[in-house]
C-alpha cells in the first residue's frame, strides 16, 4: 500500500472554528451533572441539573449567562433515596428584595431557617432539586467515594453563593473577597459522588 507523503491538496484544507465547553462523560452510575453558569453583568453564579434550564441558558432564551466549565456530580432528587443522602433545597431571592439570586442547601435545618427568617426575601423553588451526602458536621469531612463541595458567599447585599469542588478555585475566590461557608475548618456544604462504588 502506498502512503501519500506530500502536502494535502487545497480541496482537503478547511478552516474549522471550535467553541464551547466540553461535558464530562458520565462515569458514576445513577448521577446527573450539576452545571455552573456565570452572569458577568450581575456577577452571580448559578447551578442547575435541569435540562430545561440548561437549554434555556445555553440558547440565550434566558440571556446573560455563560457556562464556566465548572460542574460536579449529584444524584437526581427523588423520594426513594438511601438514608445516607440528603435532598438539596433551592431558593430564589426576590429582585424587589435586592437579590435576584439563588441559594442551595443540603441541610434540612438550614432550609427551614431560611423559610422562617426570610419569608419576604427568599422563595423556595424546590425542596429536592438533587441529592447529595452531607459532610461530618464537626470536621467537614466527606465519606469515601465522595468529594467536598465548598460554598462561598460574595458578602454583598445582592447575596450570591458559588459552589465548587475545586480547592484551588475556592482559594482564588477567598482571595477575591468571597467568604467560605459550611462545615468544618474549610467550609464544606455537600459531598458529591466522586467514584462508582460498583467499580
């Protein structure tokens, strides 16, 4: 068999523009991806697992949001979860209260406290957006097979939080003035599935 070693003819040459952010392959059975977006105008971060929301954000129907390339794995919300998992509530901060932001928690006590303390500012959108494990409340440590999810607060009147599993990103956010929140010394609020227990 002869191999062509010369330059390609012009008909084989094409300009290709690539853009976008890749999505990781699913390696953890029974999980869904929590995808992060950023709105430069608001300076706010947003996380969703819902395809209807990612579609509206990606196609610009809800304008101003771009994917950051950050994400973490979670379990879909349902009523048949194992006792080791906790549902994550999601609140929406009313724009008339100066917020226009979202807040997430896997702590049923924290979800109840937001409802009780800020009924005129925060509306509960769902009490079970997705499921995760909770860290140890004293140490903030996550169980084997899970990874810590850190929560950072922008410390502004238009309260916004960022959720990440990236420790270096966490450090950069703190250096930029964001405040860590959560359990233990470094502030862990959730534990994301990090490996398939069947493998």
